[in-house]
């Protein structure tokens, strides 16, 4: 046989393409799937990224111990973005171009994820479970983004509905001066408008700062019955502490992004009575199959500190893994998207996600929790 003939060359190429070890897709080998995360690991929002990562790793560890998916184990590479958009854009670019990851799971934040979207779209790389409920990441529809949590509109509607049932109408909004805070402000304003109400005051704080004195002064001028906070745990805690020190006795409400455990830790005894909306099942009581599994996987991984953020990371990891399973042995980014879009009312044991080729919203689950004595959460 003439090894230089076109037919011989064609046969050789065909053999190489189907040979064991050939990577069918970036970040995929016969034995491994490389997954990337860009999230705060340092700075005032660090606990969010760390806890989300812990939950993800707990599930990935269990999957790998059971033989992986089609013989492939999952390896997570996390890059720190400090909860800053410019760093997030650089981090996701490095994950795609340098680390050559197959997919992204568990980013943290609205401004950071928005900054990463151009690189995500350019690469056609799926992002599963971004830790944000912003509408700007849901509308217009983006085929590369798969949400696992409810939106900030869902959360703020639940908060305002609850306040309305208590007869509370004078509501102020304290929000972070960026795309995250403005998304939450819009949600609260929409919910109030439905009830023919307006915010008593709207005040801001800059991202990654705790300079809240001026904002608090504006809030106290209007004497609101409740304050809805749309910011990270450091600034929200600073506002609550200073408000209590000045004798303010109204109620404080937060959306889930605040980081419930981190906020409670920052507040100490002052936190009793602060309400936080949640988008995942209550992680402390094994009252559903998915929470029992979460607690078991966390314990097996050496983490007995349960919380909402690691629960969310665990759920995002479960959704990713199920999408990979449904994608089949020939794993590509396109087959992963198809696999995820086949998750119709996918029930993980008390928490469901629902995708289709035209809708990647995932879930609208919301709940309200209160910080009790000793920093414990009650529903």
C-alpha cells in the first residue's frame, strides 16, 4: 500500500480521529472533563464564591468517586475575580483560552457575569448556574446561559407581597450602585407599582465598600417601616449595625445574593429578625431528598457547615452533571446544550429545573427565612 496516496492519508486521519484519547471537544478527554468557575475568592464578597465552590466540589467528588460520567471525572478550575467586572472578564478569558475548560459553572454576581458574557458568547461556551438573578442575563434570551435560581424579580415580588400582607407600605430601598443593585431596585419598584405604591427612599452604596453613613441619613429622614437591601453582606451589615445604633426599629429584608450565613456572621446578635429571601431549599433540615443528599455529600467531603450558598453550588453542579449525562459519550458543548434543554421539570428531590430550547430560566422557587438567636435560620 502506498502510504503517500490520498486514500492512505484519509485512512490514517480517520484512525486518528476515532483513536482513544482524542479530544472530541475543548476540555474533554476520555478520562476528564475540565470545568471553570470565575468568582470572588478574595474581597468583601469572597464568602459567596468560596461557599458556592464548596457545594460544587462536594457533588463533583461524589460523581468522580462513583466512576465519573461515561468514565470521565470532573475537574474544577476556579479563578478569582474579586467581584470586579474587569477582573471577571480577564478571568473568564483565561479559563477559555489558557485553561481551555469545556464549560463554566457557578459564576458569582451580576456585574461580573455581564462583563464575561462577550467572551462566553464568542467561544460558544455554556455557563450553568450563575449566582445572580438579574433580568439582564435572562432577557434577551442567551443560549449559552442556564439559570438554576429564581430571578430578583421573583424574590422582590415575594418580599413586597409579604410586607403587604403585614400592612407595611412605607418601604425604602438600599441598593448597590451597579447592575446588580439596579436590577433589585427595579424588582422592588415593579412590585410596589403593582400595589400602587412607591419606594419611601432609594439610596445607594458603591460596590465593595461599606461607606453607608450618607445612605442611612437619607433613609432615616423618611422613617420607613422596612428597608429592602440589594447589596453584598459587608455593606448590608454595616447599614443594619449603624441603623440599630441610631435607634431605628424597622425591619430589614435582603435578597439571596447577600450571602445569608456571611451576613449573619457579620451582624452577630444584631441580626436577629433580619429577613432574607432564598432561592434554594432550606439546607439545615433534611426534609427533602435533595437536602439529604446535599448534607451527605458535604459531610463526605469534610464540610459539615451547611448553608444556602453551598446548597446553590451543589444544585448547579447536579444540573451540569445531568446535562453531561444526557449529552452522551460523544461530549461536545453543543451536545451539552441539547442535554440541558431536555431537562423538562427535572426534579432533584424537592427542587426542580425546567429548560427548553427557548427558555433557560430554570426555577422560580423562592422562600423567606429569618435570622434567629445564635445566628440560626428559621423559615
